[in-house]
């Protein structure tokens, strides 16, 4: 029974900490969640719909992040930890199942599952971790209870109040994380209270990004199979697949590969984890939006490009480039010039693309991403591999 004591659930301090198969299995729930977010956005392609999708993405990301931090510190080979992860997976699938109607008739179900899940996970942190790390669990429990009340209250109010309360609930969670969960009498989380396994944390974020690309590929493929295999739709399908490959290539170039090293050399890994998480959240948001754009292009390659369509087609890759630039700055302390150039080019393309068919817009956007890949390849030939910024001094 020793391994069921708080200390017995921890990963071995000097043990190599690869990602467990259980964690990969857990991530499959988020293929479904990201697909549902895409469904939500494409069914309500308005500023209101986009904002609601963002709020729901923040909730989904929070659940994933809590689980990633849990398995970063606790051993997923232990039966107790496995039970918690599988229970979280089940609840995550339930949340995802009602995402499309979370702001409507399924609001109580979504908010109830989400609030209960984050409170239950915080409670597990509080009882499973040894001292002094257990204090982190109690901080998280206090904050989770407070935000859970906001989500539950929002679920039983009108549409406008629901949006305000859920926005506040999401904002408080992320603000608390940024400020290290400051709590009366307990203070803030310190580095010794929350050690970070660099290799594991970096790999978890990389894998979730790959999961997002998997959702993008799934949406692209399913959309194509539901249409006539005409030349224009085949061209749109090819442009969409090329875009997916380019997003992957831009992500993995140097910064994506050296993320673990950057965390490892940081004096305060928690401080580095904040921009790392924000970078991946932004990139995943970009991929979800790109999936919507791909569906529009494949369905109507020569349709009318209204402002909402152009915003989606340009916005997805633009969000990805923004997140990738933040990741690069997090790892190296600088940003390659081609990132802001690509971002400005995408923004500059938006007005003329209003007068172009969606297929041409997709090709133009893929060309911008291809230029970034070529620029990366040129830099790799001209310059030696960069090392992560040393943050230990």
C-alpha cells in the first residue's frame, strides 16, 4: 500500500520521465473536443460565435493543462493516478459532447461537468501531493471553487449574463495561474513547491499540438469525402493538406525541438511555463480556426468570400504564427524576422482576398506559410543551430 501514500504517487526524482501511453490515450478526447469547437464556430460564424468558441476553448485547455501538470508530478503508472486520468477523460468527452450547445440548452450540463471536474482535480492535488507541494493543491482548490461558482451561475442565467460570467470564470483561472495562485495565508506558488519535469512537460505540449493537427486533418478529409471529387474541390483539398504540413514544419523548426532544453535550463521553470502554455494555446486556436477555413474552401472553392470567411481563412494561420513567434521568444529570447513579416503579409492579404474565390485565398495563404518554411531552411544552412537562452543567471 506504500505506493498509495502521497509520496508514493510521485514520479521518481531522478527517473527519466517519458510520456505514458495513458496520456496519449487521454489526448484522444481532445481530438473530439477540437472537432466540436470547429463545429461550434462554423455553425455561428459571427463575432459572437467566435467569442463563445474562444471561451469554450479556454475551458477545454484548462482541463487539459490540469491533467498535464498532474502527470508531470505524479506517476501515471500508479493505479490511483490512472483512475483519475481516466475519470478526467470521461468527463472531458462529456464536456466535448455538449460544446456546440454549451451556450444554449446544454449550458447547465457543460458548466456542471466543468466545475465539478476542476474542483475534483484540485482536491486530488491537495491530498495526493506531499508537503510542501500540497499547499499548491489547496490554493488550486480555493480558486477552482470560486471560478466554479461563476460557471454554474452563468449556466442558469440569460445569454448576456452567461457570457459575462463565463468570461470572468475563464479570466480568473488564467489570471490566477499567471500570478501563481495567490491565496490568503498560503501565499503564491514558489519554484520548490512545484518542480517541473522539463522533458515531460515539453512533450505533452508538443503532443497536444499534433493532436490539433490531427483534428485539422480529420476535418479536411471528412469534408472532402462528403463532396463531389471535382477538380476545384480536389485542388482545395490539396491546398488544405499542404497548409497542415506547413504548419507542422514551422512548429517543429528549432524552437519546437528545443522546448525541453529551454525549460531545463530555466531557474524558475514555472515562470517559463506560462508563456509556453500561452504560445501553444494560441497555436491550437489557430489550428481550430484553420480547420473551419479548410471546410469552407473545400465545400465552396469558388464561392463568395464574405468578410467572415476571409477572417477565418486568414485568422487561423495568423493566430498560429503569433503563437509560434511567442514560442520562439520563450525558447531563444528573440523572434526571427520572418514571423512578423508573415503575420503582416497575412493581414495585408485580407482586403484583396475579399474579391477572390476561397480557393485562391487558400493558395495565397499556403504560399505565405511556404515562404516561412523556406526562410527557416535558409537560416538552418547559413547559421549553426541556436541554443535555448540560458535563464539560470
